[in-house]
C-alpha cells in the first residue's frame, strides 16, 4: 500500500479551472491518509511543471503519483514518464481525467463539476495506493516491414525504407504496380505523366536488394504484434512464366477471343482476357484475368510463356511493422445522379482517359466535343448521401484538365458548375489561369444542385446561379463531366484484417488528426496516402515518407519494450473451461497442461490487455496487471461513498 | 534544455523549432541521430504553442504542443538553442556542412533561472507584449509566456534602462548583464530548414483601418484572446473594453490579393476563422458572428464537416469581398461589400472586426547559405526541386525543407512535411556514412 502519494491538480489554463474549483479539490484531498502533498498547477504538462513534479518525487521521496488533468489519451504517457524521471516505477502513476470527463462535460454546473472532480481524484488516489510496480516486456523486433499497396505512396515508402537498410515486402493486390496514378497521363503542375512517375519509382525498387515485390498478392491474416507481426500472404497466379517472350505474348493478346470492359480505362474501352493495361506497364509482362478467361487455349498455341499450371500460393512473413498504403477508389455515380446514364455524361477519370486518346480533336462516341460542362462535388460534400467530406484534389484537377483541353484542342468552352472553388495554397494560380482562358464559373446554392436533362438530343445543365444573384442559367453541353471525388476502397477487407479503425468518412483513422497523422491505434501499423483521406500526389508522398519514418523508428533498434498491462491466470484456481480463449480477440490464450491439470495460459507478447477474458471467467481466476481487481474495487468503493 | 557544453559535431542542424522543426528533430533523434535544433526566438514551439484550439478537433493547442516541446527539451540527442541563428552555411566536397551559429545574449543564465518572476515584478519598464500580439504590456525583464520552453526570464535590452532592479530582485543571481554574443562553428551532415512563416501586416491595406480603428484586430490577436494563456480571461474589444456581441471576420486579408503581392491562398484562414467563430459562440453565447469570404476552403480531413457544424451552430457566412471599413463615433464599424448572393452593394455594422490575415514566407533564408544557392519559387517560398517524388528536397543536396517554409500549410500537413524531411535527411546521413555523395 502506497503511503507517500503526490497529487497534482491541473487548471489547464482555464479549461478545467473555469468550471471546477481547483482549490477546493486540492483542499479536499490533502488530508486523505497517504497523501503527502497536493498541489495545483496552471499547466501540469508544461516543461517547468514536469520538472517540478519529478523533483518533488525525488526530494520528498514520494512512492506514488496522481495527476488530475485532461484525457489520459493525451497525457498519460507524459506523466508516467515524469514519474519515471523522478525515480518511480511508472505503473505507480494514476491519471485522473477531470477535463473531458468533468469540466467540459459539466460546464453548465460548476458546483456539480467540482464535486465530481473531487470524487474522480479521490478514486485515483484509492487506486494508486493499491498500484504495483511492473516491468516492460522486452521483445526482439524484426528489421523488416510489410508495405501494403504498390501505388506511388507504397513504392515511395518502400524505397525509402529499403535505402535505410530495412528488408521491405511490398505487397500489391493487382498484378501491376502504380495504383491509380498509372491511370493518369498528365499531372497538375508537373512535366511528367503519372505513368512516368510510376516508372521512375518502379525502377528504384525493382532491383533494390532490400525490396521483395509481390503482385497479385494480398494479406489475408495478421497475427502477432508490434515487432513481430505474422502475416499470411495469398499470391494469385499470373499464368505467365517469369522468362517470357514479348513478341509471342503480343500474339497471345491478339488471338485471345474474349473481350471485356477495361476497368483501367474506366470502361470506355475493351480489353482481352490476357492483357496489360498499357505498354510500358510494370512488371513488364501481361497477366491472365482468370475470372473472364474461358481457357480456350488459343493463347497457348502461339505463346510458350503461358502456364496454366501455376497455382495459388500462401506464404508466411514475419515483419516488425506494417505500413498500409492501400489507396482510394473514385466515386461511382448512382443511376440518374446528375444525369449519369445519359450517353454523353462521363466522370472526370473517364474524361482524362478520353483526352489521352484524342490527339487533335476531342471526340467522344463519334461526336466532336466543344462545349463542356463540369459538375463539381459529385460524391463529395453530399447534401443527401453519406459522403459529407471534401475530396480535396478535384477542384484543382478539374481546372487543370480544363486548361489542358484549351491547349490541346481548338474552340473549347468550359462551364464549371461548382460549389465554391477550393484551389487552396499555391494551386490558386491554376484557378487564375482557367479564369483568364475564359472559363465560365457558375455556383449552385448549397441545397439546390444543378439539374442535368436530355432535351432534343442536347444535354442540358440548369442551375440557379449564386454568383449572379440567383438567376436561372442553362447550358447545352456536348459533354457533361461529373467531377467525382475520392472514396475509401470499396473492398476494405485489408483494414478488417489489420483491425485499423475507420472514421465517419470511412477512411482509415490515425491516432491523432493533428499531430500523429500516420500512426494508428494498432501499435506498429502505420497508414499512408489516400487510404487515410483524400490527398494529391505530393501530399501522399509526404505522408508515405512520414509513415516510413515512424515504421522505421519501430524496427531500427531491433528490440522493443512492450506495455506489461496484460492478463494473468491464477494456476491454482483455473479449471480450464475455455471461455476466456473464446472471448480473446487476439488468440493469446491457449490450453496447457500444468502438473497434470488443464489450465489457460496467456501469451504475454500477444495479449493486449483488453480485459475481454476477465468477466467471462467463472472461477474468477484471471486478473489484469495494471488494472487489478483490488485497484478497481478500491475505486468503486470511493465513488459509491455518500 | 540549453546546453553550454557545445559539441561541435552533429548529424543534423534543424533551423526553426516550431512544430515542423520540432517534429523533424524528434524523428531524427529517435533513430539515433544527434540534432542541433535552433530558433531565433526566446522559446521553442513556434506559432502553434500560441494558438487557442486547433481545427477541426478543437484540441487545446497548448496541451498538445507542450508534450512535444517537453520531449524535445528532454531528448538526450537533441541540443536546443534559443535566441540562436545559423549563417555562413558551407557545403564541403564530401557532402557535409559547416555553419556559423550565433546566439544572442539573453542576459539570464537559463540553467539557474527558476522562473519565479520576481524580476518581472521589480522591472519598472512597460512595453508592448509581442507574445500577446500587442494586446497587453510586459516588462523589459520578462518570461515570454507561462508555457514557454525554456521557461526562463530574458532581458529585452533595447527597452531596458539598466536600472538594476531585476538583478537585485533575483534570488538565484541568474541575471548577467555581461553576457555577450556567442559565436561558434559546427559541422553537420544535413540541414533541415523549418523557418515557418510570418503573418501578413494588415496596415498594408489602409482601407481596412487596422492601426487606426481600435476595434479592428487581427486573427492572431483574437487567437490570443481565446487561448488558455489569454490576457483578459474573456473577449474584449480594445476601444472601450466592452464584450463584443456582433463580430465580423474579413477573410483573405492579404491572401489571394495581387494588389499586396500575394496571389495565392494561405490555406489555413478559412478554417481558423471557422474555429474561432465556434469558440466565440461558446465564449459569448449571445454574440452574432459573420464571416465575409470569397470561397470557403474546407478541404482537409474533417474540415468540411467542421464548416457544416459552424453553420448549424449559427455562424453566418456571407460571400463577398469587403471593400472598405469605416469607423463610427461609438467605435462600431461599417463594412461595405458586395453581397454576391443578392448582387447588391451592402453596408453592415459590427462592433468588432477580425482581419483573417494570411501567411507569408519568412525572408532571408537564402542568405544563410554561402557556396550553394537555396532556390526560391515565384512566391518566395523555398523551392521544392522534386515535389512529386521527394517533396522535402531543395536545390541543395542534403538540405531539406519542412513545414510552411515551402508552402502555406496547416498543422497536420506540416507534420507530414516534417516527416518527409526527416526521412530523407536520415537517408542522406546514412548515404554519407556508407559512400561518397556527389554534390
């Protein structure tokens, strides 16, 4: 039982003390048996206060510490480190949350808030009295990292980590690398194409001794924990031999009788069942689309590189960290949404492919295109529908596309049906350029989107235009381009395998939006690029390199100290009913034989300390280090006191 | 912690100890690199430590900055020097750098100062407090602000009368008027430039009346009024100390405005104004808040939702550029603007106006480098030589840029940019150790 406890109560510069009478809290706990000192402080987290607390621990020989301040999510690590610097075991520190749970929640009732704060602090004191010192669990960390997704973010992160001497497994679900960027033939503000960017990055990784690339591969299972993740990778066959003959392969493509919609070109063209998306694509040989291949054997007749005997493979990898860069999907408009379904209504990604296919004249479905209506925020900032977020990249991408059409073709007229152009930062110059080229901007009211109809062979876009004080304006367009935003991957199974939480926008969630944008609540798993939220290429690269830096810092020392907050089994009372193993979400519990008796055993490096096993144990044989039943009961006793 | 035992060799020199420089320094030090982190200011933490809350999470800015600042101060591989600048940076043939480091005297021995503030009480000189953006005064012997790091006194020698009152009051004898400028050379393998930004000076737009009309303030002044370390404990308008009940925000003050030489968008003002509006709704429940804007740039994660939340709380958004502000006798202000949604030129009265000032690149960075040229872009930000593949690279091999020094950006983007800079810097250091680098 601890008997020289230091209690610090934080004002949080008014965040707490505006609603909680901090002096009263301090006074009401100072007489509690075991409390050596109780002090209030303006900012407990400020460096000077931290120093003071550490000095008090040392000078006054405190044996336990309570800081009542904000959410432990924010500052538990701060003050447990202070406890350690003062010479305490950090598990003799207890954090009391009197901001999120008290002052902010009860800003309408100062007296009540103060009373609750006193209870919360008293219960923390009760718990810290019962606290026991614990030691971290030391584990070896693999100096290898799995990077999921070989789009530009994934490849960039892989290159950086490989250069730093880390063994990288780059795992791509498709049979080709490059992700969404390989579909882009022009990039805003750059003198290279998306395909060239992909090529540049691929050339840096594919011969790199530290990078192993798997294509057609997917992580289907994850076990273990930070430092030692065990991942199972399923590799689907390409049906093409590694040693292949390019001329024969081209013949094979030519003879294939199957034609399907080409999703690389967003279904505006067809491709064969044996295919590559574009000539310079990597890895530099085609694949066979097993879903659509009829196994007619025509390709085998002309090409010796085809190998239908290839089988699906499962391989096991052990990695220290996982970096997920799984990208996005473009929003797919619903039937009739802004005229979707009318033959000359296309999406922005489709339009960019069309531009790439038309050299001198812009032609779509046999007709020359002159008047183009762009409708913004399709699938983003939805009034009805779930996507309330802004997709960030599309205003700039659309304006740049428009500028390009002016440069490439004669007589183009662009009409931008927007909701407020968001060319943030330096991208403003793109907006400026489009305006100078004579593009016309029309803005809809928030709840009154433009209407697209087909009238007498023309596609008509009608809007009540905010910029002219609400005038109704109509445009007959040759082509309507729906500026579709970014969505999280439709198939987000990898997120479920890795257990990365998603936000309300369904993108993967970081630990802290402001200061920790690439780390996740799953220790050792980082996220990069557009799987975390819409981004342009440069922003994705920054995020990829940041995630690489964080993943690198996990594995670079080759060892890790893990939190010892784990479940423990009382060998004497356990009678193995198996309920704990069923409840454990991490497969940390197994049945073992101890002295002729079957009991549960907990794998310390796998247990996360979630506590799911505790309430199901009928013989009450499980206890949690750091949150023992004695500690929790002592808190309840205080909270239940009148 | 200030370190007088100056090691002359470092792996990295990080210039600027704001959130970007701090993050880059921590990333590098966490993988075993020795870092010299310098800032020309008296404290680390940059602009972020001065803010009230951050969008869109509404976290208290001081509360989330202080742990970083504290981690930096305690890190065994980071040496932090305040009041310090680098110059004469020379790249040697082997790819490493030499730099001259100059520390201005603080006239206080930081390691002995307990932050007791007795010198402040004793000092008879009152001047404008730059850390509160001129809202209140401070002494010539002063601690910058309560969560400054280091939390130690400094003497503002330009305003000091050398009366000696502070020296007599100081219980630890840490005030020392004999301190002089310290200069020393360092060698390092890489340089990260994280020199941040400055705010637009609204007196350059005389028709808004800043500096002439007392109740026209800048957004940073409002930020200070809303911060936990705020000077008044409530929001007051300067002319008469009245609590305002009808506040206007003029967005794009000094951004997207070619007449003042800034054609680009500052990327943060829409959101910080929206955030301040939400905080004001909480602090002054009866007040009306109106934002006059061109376009609301709510583009980042959670931003558009945050903007929608402000609208649903009752913040009024008026699309229209404010042309002119005039002052009434009672200190109220008349805003003249074209209300785009009606197409009419309109005048509206408010009792306080906040100018949402934009951000500008800090000047003078290129002059730090002697034998290599640090290129700037057309907007005077540090030019990114390979923005799509390596956004942190500059025109000098081995010199990387982090945060707003390369472009306007918000806090998460600064963190990501710092992550990229530190990642590339770590790789550069590694390359130097394994092979000769061509420069």
